[in-house]
């Protein structure tokens, strides 16, 4: 059984429907950090994710889960430079799943890094990402999870095409997604999702909709996971 807390980039406590005050925010923050081990994997990474309006031009998307990685620490899970950037917040647990689109043309890994940091440390790291543009640097792209004997088996570092990284301030979580083609082609000029989804973007990842793949999946996993904070968890017998 795997689990996770909230995924949102808003200020502390803004997602707490019906909750108010510092005590409520602190309680939810702590709860979010513990949910990785109490929420069933199918609630974290649903077998099928519907992305109504998530594609280019508002087209609908459907993603099917290829595999879920065993939960564990962050050893070897990030390129050296990204690991160094994330080091100040620590690594409590890392959860990852890889999806493919309905045509099996694209593959996308979604990752949930549970940190050991308090809200102040997360806010500091989020501020650094914003001020220094770290989420747009190609030398800070996340690594994919490429399970064997699947359509994503060849999804390695050279195949990364578009990505998004969000450091949350209201939960000790970093959420990321990275997408690429399913035919194992290498990508010389990857583009961050926030640029690839802009109207008029002409890069190969943008034209293929790979920015929408990364951003759309990350957004919808986030929405689903928010519901787990404060909700009863399932415990299979």
C-alpha cells in the first residue's frame, strides 16, 4: 500500500476546505506528509486518468497506467544536479508511476517526493525555483521510470521531451512529471511544460502535445490526491 498527501502550488492552507487558522494548516501539513503509507495505490495513481480538455486546443486525453514503481528512497532516482537542489528538503519517500496515452504514442512518469522539511524549508525551496527559474532548466529535468516489458521500457534520460516540477508550500511534497515519445526516440531540445503548452509554441515537444501530457497528468493526479487529506483511508484485509 502506498499513499500521499496534497499536491497544489497554492499558499499554505488554501486547499483546506472547511478548515481555517494556523492549527488547521499545521495539522493538514503533517497529515499530508504521512499519507504516503496509508492510501491505496489506486487512489494515488489511478489505473485510468481522464483528462477532459487536457490536450492541445482543449482536446480530451485518457491515460492508462503502465506500472507503479516500488516506493523507496531517492537513491539514484534523480540526476546529480537535481538531487543536489532537492537535498535541503530531504527525502522521506518517493512514489512514481508511468502512464501512456490512449494511442500509446507517448509515455509520462509522475513522481511524488515526500520530503522531511517543514513549511518554511519548502517555501524557501519553492521561492528558489521561482526566482532562479529552476523548473525550466534542462539540466534539472526529472528522470523517468521505465518498467521492463512495457511500452515505456525505452523511456530513459535521452528520451525526455517535456517536464514540470512543483515544490509545494502547503505539504512536504514535490510533484513532478516528465514525458516523451513511446518509440524511444531521443530528444535534442526538450522544453518545459509551461512553455510547451503556450499558444504558438513550435518546438517538437510542443507540437506533439508532450507539454500537455506532463502538465495534464500532474494536474489530475494532484486533484485526485487532494481528496485523501482528511478522508478515511482504505485498509485491505
